[in-house]
C-alpha cells in the first residue's frame, strides 16, 4: 500500500491526469486499480487540484524566482505545470493573472508571438571581423571560407578552394586582407576549429605589437553564435550556393558523381574558378 501511494503521489506531482496515472500504473508498474480507488488514495494523502489552494503570495514569490531566469520565456500553462511539480495548488486563471502583473512585457511579447532576441552591438567599421567556413559544397570537393565586417556587413574575403581546414590557407586569406587594408580589426570572431589557429596567433601578434594592453582580440565560440557570418551564409545559399548544390546532386543521382577523389578533382578542375 505504501509503495502504491508513493507511485500515485509521484505521478500526481508530474502533473498527470487521473486517466494518465491509471494507464502508467497498469503499463509500467503492473498495478491495476479503479478510478474510485485512485481518488480515495489522493483524498487520503490530501492531494487536490482544486481544493486547499496555496497562498497567492507564496505562488508569486515562486514566480519571481522563475522569472529571473529562463522562466521569462514561458507562458502561463508551463508555469502552471511548474507549480504543480513544486507542490503548489493553484488554478490556471490565478497563474495567468499573476504573470500579467509580474511580467507584463513578457506576456505582451508572447501575445505578439515575438521572441526577445539578443541585441548585436558593434561600435564601428573594422572593430570585429566574423570568420567562418561554408561546408554545403564540401561533399563535392569545394570548400568556401569567408569573413564579414560586423558593423557594415561588407565581405572582407570570400574564397572557394579545395580545403577550408588548412590553417595556412585561412591565415593566407587573413594576411592578404591585412596587407591590402594596411591594418587589422580590433577583434576577430571565429569558431574553435584548428583551421583558425594560425590566424589567431597572427591577430594576437599584430594587435599586441601595436597595443600591448589589447585583450580579447580573438574571440572563439560556436558557429551558431557567429551570427553576422551565419546570416550571410543564408543569403549565399539562396542566391548562389543552392544552384550548385542542385547541379551536383543531379550528377550524383544520375550516377556521374560517386564522391571519390577523382570525381572531386574533376569538379574542382571544371567548376572551382566559376564558383570563386
């Protein structure tokens, strides 16, 4: 009996309905009871959804803690579910009213179905270059690497080659632009790939030579956080890369491209200069 009560309480605190609790008891725990028995067990343990409501002040204090973190992204139904999991007895109407009072801007934002996105700040040209590689054509032997200025969104370089994994190749793109522009950016943002190691060392050396107190002149992070260049890759695919992807996939589907070394070299020989 004690074990049954623990199971019922566990499923009840998960926010499950009576029918769902009965189904889990039967299929998972091999316990078959009736709906009336389940209600008696819940009544005996004092577990109610609509009786003995919690103090609204306690619920409001719980919401304040939740809203200081990721809770600000969630609607009233999710918060109602969290209340159940934490042992609060409260109605969805009460939750909705409390959220409207405690987080009016979040409620309005969710009503408009608008997410609160991060604000990108960049003080001026050449403050930060965003560097990344585009691998959609890599299965066919063509590797694209590019850099974009975070302020003006001007492409610093955009090159197609047989590899984008060689650190010397990426460093060559970088130093060529440094020579042409007669200077380096204040910062470079790139991913953790080993292809950026040589470029990172060059950037640090050049920045520290001009200003020994310079810090954070090279920032590493995941590619999906490198938002300026990632956004431009979407533009590139729509207006350029998708054409080549379709052509190469047609070759593959028709049996003219197997992905081996010779086929990739033939693609490089015939198409690389056109793509570049």
